[in-house]
C-alpha cells in the first residue's frame, strides 16, 4: 500500500507526546514541528491516526508542495495539480488556509480565494463545469499552508476537529479541550499505572480521558464521521478492520472525580455515561478543602479557576487552599496544576519540580508538577 506524507496538527506543548503516539501506531519518519508532527504512512495509518490519536486535532494528507515567486505563479502551480484525483464536479469543497510571514498573501482569505479560482478554472477547462463551494458540510476539505514563499496543499482527513470525541453532552462555563486534557495526562506520565484524581473536575474531561487511556478505549470510538469517508479511495473493509474492538487494558486502580458544584458533577456524570466509563470513575460532590480520600502513590491533575469569575483575593486564597490540602492531606502523590493565573499560582506555596507551557484556548498556561513528599522526605 502506498505511503503518503502526513501532518497531524496539535496544541502548542503537546508535539512530543503526539510524536510518541504516532510512532506507537506505526508512523514512519516522524518529525516534530510547531504545533504539528510530520510523518509518513499508508491509508490504514490515516484511518488509525483519526481513530486512535488522543493528542491530534486533525490529520492532513499532503498532495503538493511548491515554492512560488508571486501570486500569479502560486495560482498557476495550484491549477496544474490533477484535482480530479480528489474531487469531481458533482462534489463540493471548502478551503481552510493558514498564512505565515508572506509578502504576497496578506491574509488567509486571499490565499483561499486563489486556490478556489485555480480549482474552478481547472475543472472548467476540462469539463466546462466547476464544483461548488460549501463552507458548512463540504465533501472535500482542502488545507492551504503558506510560509513565506512556500506552500503545502493537503486534504483534511478528519473534518471536525478530533477534540470532538462525541461524549460531551453537557459542559460547564469553561470546559477543558479533550486533546489538551489527554495531553496533560500523558505529559504527567500517567497511563493507568496508579490511582488518579481530579478534585475540581468541572464537566469531567480529565477523569473521562484518564479512564479512556487506562482502559485502552480509542479516542474517537464515539465519533460518527470523518472527512476521509467521503474520499474517492475510501476503503470500507480497511476501515472496518481499524475499528474492530480493541482489547480492554486491565486497570487495577481507581479514578476519583469531585467538584464543589452539583451541576458540574451532574454534567461530568452524564458525559462519563456517554463515554461508557461511568462505572470506571468514583464521583463525589465536595469542596476540595473538605475532600477526604485515602489517596497515596497516585497522580492528581486539576485545572482550577483562573480568575474570570473570582475576584483576586478569593483566587489567591483558592490556590493557597489547594497547596495546603496537597501538603497536609495528599502527601506521597504526584500533583499537577494547569492555570493561567500566574500570580495566584505562587500562593500554592510549593516548589514545582517541572514547569511546562501550554495553551488553553487563547490563554497561556503553566502546567506545574509538584511532588508531594511527607515531612521526612522534605527534610531530606
């Protein structure tokens, strides 16, 4: 089976985790990029990438790479591609563009317009007709990436972003992106090898992703459709082979999820049922300052409020409480906190062993690790 050049997009800070995932499913010539990983693989690997990768946002299949001197040359090189391999006049398409440091293209809309014109003119010259553009539910999605005077044209194999797993029915005010949550868990080195806890679980993304990792449930098991299912070369038998039930990994530990809000907890439980992991998670309504769980040699990962809905004094106090609870109630564990509230993070009062920069939406965050030793270990 033919190998293609592939690009998996991800969030800043998760590139190394994604590269490891891609190697694990058989990706070849894996190279780390900026918010992307470049690799090679066949059609089966494209299907696997969409179905199994937890930290990929979308998977692109490269169809052409070229350099250009000006807009006219860009248009001609785009028009010279054999678009009939990917699209017919009965089908419709959408173009997504990214433009970085280009003197010729001031914005992504102009780049999309030029590729659209090239495709339309290609088909008009061949058939006298042209395929339609459909921005909402296209048959084919074409990705244009321009950096300075070079362009990569790709076909999007995913469609909707892969963070849309299909289990989120209910969400709170600031839900954590599923790809970010899975990436945080994997950055922490947790693969089901110990107990796991999120004491401020919100709509449950972290414990649900943890349960899926622990039990080896494919990331996109609940997804109804992918863009590659509309491709000319879609292989139903090969896809059926990829989605054959995977053996569930045995998990001998416990995942705990709690939240101060009964509404949040209800949302988390609803989402966990949809993800088929409700019975894998122990839910509890509790304020973290009152939470009493016998928890040792485990991993705690949480994403507390950043301050959008709390005045600063309360926020500092919240982070101080988190630090106190970790220090006095949850010694002997590995704790990780994701937050954009840099000043308030200081009130945790513990020295981080590791600091990782991540993006939660448009917010720059620190993902800090704290190894919570007991008093004797601290003295040592």
